[in-house]
């Protein structure tokens, strides 16, 4: 962009400043086109949560096996 000047219509700054955090986030996501990636993000987040729970379960199981081994 080589433009150094731009117009801001009357009330635009005030309308953006008075938005709620949720509305501001939605506006920002619309401008950045990140809404298109929302489904993929949710899928990957669910996968991460599943793998995290699996890791915690395996760690607890490992601790149990070590405790059993010490007992024997």
C-alpha cells in the first residue's frame, strides 16, 4: 500500500471502540478471514485434548506399574 491518507467516516472509530469484547473479536476474525479456519481449529483442538488425556492416563498407569514393581 502506497496510500498515506485515508478516510475514516464519522462515528466509525466510536462504533469500534464501543463494541463488546465478543463483538470486537468477531469483527477482527471477519476482517482477517480466520473464520474460514474455525472448523479445522476445533477439530485439531479436540485431537490435542484427546492426546493430552491419553498422555495423562499413560503417565498415571506408568506410576502405578512402578509402585507395583516396588511392592513386589
